[in-house]
C-alpha cells in the first residue's frame, strides 16, 4: 500500500489533464478541472509538468533513423 494516497478527486483530475490538453473534455469537465487546479497546488504542479512535457513532444522535430528498422 502506498504511504500517501491521493484523494480520489486529485487522482481523477490528474487523469483528465492529458485529455484537457488534447481538447477532449466537455466545457463542464474543463471548468471542473480548472476549478480544482485553482485550489490544489499539487495537481497544478502536476498539470504544469504534463503541459511542458506535452509541448516539448509536440514541438520537437521528428528524427529519421539512420538505418531502416527491421523486425
């Protein structure tokens, strides 16, 4: 068992952060996530981290392999 369990709402919001960044939440869900992030510093920090990582992935140029990949 984990030493510190996240409250259920924090766990749920953290699961929705990626969906929020992809524009896959309804307006109500977006507002609920935003309201929680306004109140919860830990989840806000998590969302900031995920947002930065996602932005880095989306803006990094694709690499072409130097040799073909054979399976």
